[in-house]
C-alpha cells in the first residue's frame, strides 16, 4: 500500500508538470496556530510538491470581519502581527516560487490574547486620574478611559484657530499666521464641546519588532482627561506645533486686553470645530505634571499611550532630568518609576523641546492595525485644504523619523 501511495504521488507530480499549473507549488499544510498578544504564530509543513523551482517565500494571511493581515517568511513558523485581541481570525498559508503563488491551505482559527503576566493594571489603578474621568478595567489586560472635551485644569478663553483655504476661503477673516507653516489663523472664543468616545487600551503590552509611526489625532490620553497628539501640527510640514506658535493681541468690546494664542501656556489648544473641538496637547504640559509631581521629585505617571505603555514627564527616580539623548526613537526608556519601582518601559515627554521629539514619534508596542486605523481617522489638528499633498493622515514614515 505504501508503494502504491508513493507511486500515485509521483504520477500526480509528473502529470502536473505537463501543464502550466505544474510549475506552481502545492498548498502547505498548517500544523498549529498559537495565539499571541495581538498576533498569531502559525506553524506549517512544506507542501509535498514544491513546483518546478524551489519555494522562496511563505505567506500567512489572517482574516476576520472587514480586515485581513498577512506576513511573510522563508520557513515555518510565521508570526502575523497587528491583530486585534479577542477577535477570531481564520488563517491560511500559501507557498511561492519563481512561477507564482500556490493555493491557500485549509484555514485554521485562532483568537489572539494578551498575556496577563505583563499587566500594567496595578500602576494604572494607582494613577491620579482627574475627578470626573471614567477609568475602568474590564479585565486585567484591558483599560477603558473616557477622555474629556476639556481638561481638568484652566484653559484660555480665546485661541487662534486655523481657517479654511481654497475656494470658499475664510482667509480674509484671518488675523495672523503660524510662524513657520504660515497657516492662516483667526481669533475664536473657546466654545462648544466635542463628542468623546471611550478609548480602550491593551495594558498587557509587548514590544513590537519594528516601531510604528504615530497617527494623526489622539496617540494617548493624559490624566487631565484630554488627549495627546504628536508634535507636528500639519501633515507634510516639518514645523512642530510649538515652533509654529503665534499670538494676537486685541481689546474686547468692554475694554479688556486679550491675547489669543495658537498654543496656550499648557502646550495645548482645542481641535478645530470640524474635527471635534476638543482640547489636546502636543507635548509635555506643566499644567498636567503639576497635578502629581513635586519640586525635585520624580515624574509620576501622567497618561497612557495608544499601545498601552505609560507616559511620564522628564524626571527620573532621583528627580534628575532625563536627557532626550537617553530615549529611543519613540521617546521611550526602560527604568524604575514611582508606580513601577521594579522598572517598566515607558514614554517620556521632554520639557522645553520644540522638535519632533517634543511628543511621541512612534509606538514601540505591538498595536492592532485596526485600532491604529480608527485612531488615524479620529481627528486632525489642521484645517482641511482645497488641494495639497495626497497624504492627509499626518503620518510620518520611519524613514522620515530617522531624518529628523
């Protein structure tokens, strides 16, 4: 029986070689699918028939409702990153040689799960979140935070906000321009409250093999209730928000002298009305650190990044300033903190910096690409233009980050 089985396989291979499809490999066979933190590790066996040329690459694709992610490798196993924890995926593998790609293997189901042993819940539970904020822990690896449209600290009554450019221009209503990017600005009273949606964080984070550049919109939430943005104000422009700051002084109708600024003394401002009109920061804010820190003491936890790692000010456990040169490309460092005396990887917002490292530049943690896409579409900090760069997402590639 073994002889006839082998003979049948050889005949099948010979017949396959008589037509064009015989150049392609057969489908591999999946052996196991092991869930990881926002990932899946797929082990498989090579196909019985490799085709007319050697197999060069295996491609594993994992799909769920409305999303599909893939990864490549030269051999088993292959890890697919960026998946959503708690979401069931169907994963299949195919093989590629010089002639093309094989058919997919039979799919196998896997549901990524975070590792509770890496939970940062203890530190987040002792964090001094502002009164009125809702911070809950549905599980040891999940934290849900409701941001606020206004921070718990005082904000200015008037701001310089961007105006539309292009066909139906409001530029004639402008009173000033940003210093570097020359965006037209107008005086706007602080008004209205943007609608806020809950933000859910995986607080059992793990480091990703390759950092991911931060998105436009919120990249984290701080203890004041307001969200943190990246350092840059507008896509395609090298100017950071602090470097681009501008002010305009005027006298109100009742004789009050008022100065409106693009960025206030707390290093923040409201998002334009058409993007939610909610207050956000572009870097370290003393208005936030003053809520928890003391003179000559260490920085305490002031927020959580989208990838689940904590955010701090720029003081170490001895109250000494952490020089930006000690931080990695994402503004991260692993060291002890008051909430994690045993040491933890965390992001540092340096004080007085006006370059792109004023805020986080990338995520070091493994983050669901679906979550990243949601965050990328959650808001923008600049007025929409009638024309301009095709990339309006505010993203910087890792190549651009390296050049800064």
